[in-house]
C-alpha cells in the first residue's frame, strides 16, 4: 500500500547497516551486562559468549538468505508472514517492537548510571531524562543524518574496544614499571573455570542472548537500504565477525585481569576498571565517556528499529494511520515519538527502582530475543521448501543442519532459563505475550488482519 509522503528513502549503505547492527548489539549488554554475566558464570562466561555467537551466526545467515529471496520485504513481518502465516508474523513484529522499547528504556537508565560517575549529586531519573531527550532529537532528523551519527558513534566504540584489547594484552603479558604481568591464573583461581557450575553457565546465557540481541536489526533496514539483496549478506558476514570478536576477546581479558568475584561489586563498568589499571591519567574518564556514547548509540539503533515496526504496521492499516506520516525529511515522526514514550516510562520507573531498573528489564528482554531468533530460524527452515526448484541467489552452507542446531540450542537455553530466572520476570514476559496473542485474536474476529 503506497500513499503520498509515505515512502521511506533508500539512503543506507552496507557500512551504515553494519555499524547500526554493531550499534544495536554493542551497548549496555556488553558494557554493563558484562558484570552480571561474569557474576553468574565466572570465567566460563567466555564459553557462554562463544556458544551464543555460534547460534547468532546460524540465525543471521538464515535471515540474510530470506532477505535476498524476498528483496521487496520492508521488515521482519514481510519476511515471515508468507512463510509461517499471519500469527507468527504478528507476534514477531510486536515482540520485536516490545524488545526495543523496553531496551531503550533500560539503556537510558544505564546511560544515567555512567553519567553519575561524573555527576554523583544528580538522581538517576534526571540524567535518564536528559539522555532520552538527546536520542529523540537525533532520530527526528533525516535518515541519512541518523545513519551517519550512528556510524560514527559505533566507529568510536569499536576503536576503543580495539585499544582495550591491546592494552589488556599488555597488562596480561608484559611487566613494566611497578606493574607485574598478571598472567592467566584468574581463569582458574577463586573456584575454577566453572565456579558456579553448569547452572551459572545456563543462567548467564540469558544475559548473553540479550547482549547479542539487536544484530537482527538488519532485517528492519530493508526498506531504507540500497540493493538489499547484495548489501544484507555482506553486512551479515562483516557484522558477525566483529561482534563475536568484540565480545569474546574483551571478556577473556576482563576475567583474566580481574578476579571474577570482584567485578560485580563496583559501580563502574569492567572496561573502566581495566583502563584504571593501565595507570594513564584520565584513562578511566575517557573510557567512561566511550561507554556512555556506546549506550547512546545502542539506544539510537533501538529507537530506529521500533519506530520502523510501527511505521510499517500503520502503512498496512493495522494501527492508526497517523503513525505512517513522514516528515519533510522522510522520517516517521509520530512513530518515533510514540516509541520515545518508552524512554520516559523508563525515567518514571527509575524514579522508584533507580539503578535496579536495568537488571529488572534485562531478564524480559533476554526471553524476547530468544523467541525472535526461534521464529527467524523456523521461517528459514520452511522458506527452503517454498523455494524448491527455484534458483537460490544466496544460500547458507550446511543447511538445514546449522538451522536445526540453532533451534535445538535455543530450546535448551529456554528450558534452562525458565528454571533459573526470577519467577516475576518470567510471569511478566508471559503476560505480555498472552496480551499480544489476545489482540491478534480480537483483530482477526474484527477482520482487521
């Protein structure tokens, strides 16, 4: 359905969506969630992120294949609906939207926590409000300005992660001045590599899945990407290599340099702690600034993803048409403003829960990423049957074994998480999914779907 002033512009290139995927995935999950993951799993958190990275690889390959086969798709629903049917597509659209709006709310609080490093006298909610206003303003600019902003924010944090890795290796392996090479004894001291056993590893997988969530935002950029059938596979390949490298290597350095049971007891990020160890004057402030930019970058991506879901829903007549209105700069302004309301909801929650807001929201977000990945995987399996006999422009190697491996691993993680996660978080998440399902049934009876 096309109407005047309701066509998004294809202005994003491979470098834009690669950096956007990195922006979505390298945020609070890495810089703040790392403390929680290490506290749960100890040094075995390295293995948890490796397992999560392999699953992510298989899921994203399937997403790329479906995107190439359906170059006219605008978002996840378009990819999934023709394959799995209306309900899975409806559920995917709305849990994806729910994931991002909750995520940007959680990350606004995390950004406020890092701002408190410099402004300890200000309450969390005021700082979260300031960050929320900034992110809203950036998203209301043109798509090209947004993409360029996201590109440079992502580039800054990637550069600093590389510097972090190099500095960490020096601290681990080189003795200089008053510093003695730390070595790798922390990987086995303080309870061993698996200090909390298999339960700790499984529990950490919820944080791992949450941390990697956001990479699939590539599937939401389809309507604004030049030549998506060529760009998406390229972006998937480059994004996955970088994300896995930027998670596993930094975690290896953190748990090698710092005893795992000392990481979660301090307010600053483990990344700031390592830069403090370097001894360069002001290094901790520089790292704190970069972490803050990284989180704002992730919020930027999240607001983009959630607003585009609303936009396509409105264009198709599933929600009020006002959300399909584009500004003169071709930005879905009302969809963006609707999604930013979640930011201010996060501000209100932080007024009462303070810094605990992030931990509370992260559990529900982990569940949501799991279900999003499962739906994408099942759609990929079935998509091959629909393409039977047709030439496939881009195909995943070792199909269907890789997709089945991802599905089995995700189902095992889901079972483990159900038994190790707070009952409150699980119940709230289940209620949200039931509510989405009931709205689908109601709309179907009204013949709106």
